C-alpha cells in the first residue's frame, strides 16, 4: 500500500511540475508566467510527501519537507516581488495613477 501511495503522489507531483514548467514556457506575459511558477510549490509538496511516505521520517525526508516548506513560505513573497518589479519596469512606478501624490482620504 505504501508503494501505491508513493507512486500516486510522485506521479501527481511530477505531472503538476511538468504542467507548471510548460505554462511558464508557453505563456507570453510575465504575470501569466508568475501564476504557473507559483503553482510549482504544490508539485514540490507532493513530491516531498511521496518521499516522506516512502522513507518515513529520515534525513532525506526531513530535507525534502524542509525544501517544500521553504518554497511554500517564500513562493508567494517572491511572486509578489517579481510582479511588483515587472510593473515598475513597465510603468516607471508602482502606482502611476497617483503620480507621486499622497492618496486623499475620504471623510
């Protein structure tokens, strides 16, 4: 039974990572590519779970889980920073509608 669960998790994670890589390759805009790059954390998590099921809690499983946790924790922040940098590069500033003026507060 462990082998079947390991195989299902590993195949699912591998397919998800493959779809994410193809999405990054095929999409045109940087924001569309970021969506696919962000989803790769789920594939990494599935592969780490497959390693955990196969190896139990061992050094290799702990490293796989630590890697998956790091990608899950840093992925959203990295995606946001990349999107922000792309927007600044396209438009010259983060929020061009205000043109450097502070937002007026409504009373």
